[in-house]
């Protein structure tokens, strides 16, 4: 069973490959995603790593929670399920024309 881990407090320069290499020390890494801002493409400072089993995920948490990577102490724990977000909000227009009479 694949287990998804949240990895927080990443340096903004951390790459997916660096994260994969690090977590491979704890077991089989299924996938890695460093979350990026959709407008700028720069890292948001957190990501997700999927490990191939509960045992490997627990080993990764034990080994890498508070681990110093790039002068930052990582936060590693089981990822919480994503909550459904309410609709897009918005509306409002943002642009209005004033009428001249």
C-alpha cells in the first residue's frame, strides 16, 4: 500500500530529484512532488513523497522529521487527505465601467 508523506519547511531550491535521493535511504520512493506556485513556478516550500509501504513511510518519518536539509529542519508526517474546496468563489467582476449620463 502506497503511503503519502507531507514534507514541509523545504528550502526553495530543493529539487524533486534531491528529495527522491534523500527518501530513497528509507525505502522505495513511488513518487515525489515539490509544490510550486502556478504563476511564478517557484517552490512553495513543501512537497509530497509517496513511499511503497507503511513500514517504509514510518522509517522515513523517523529518519527525516527534523532532519537538516539545506539549513532547514524538515517536517515529515503522513499527509492528510485533501479537503474539498468550495467553488471558485470569485465573481465580483473586478472591473466596472462608470456610466456617463
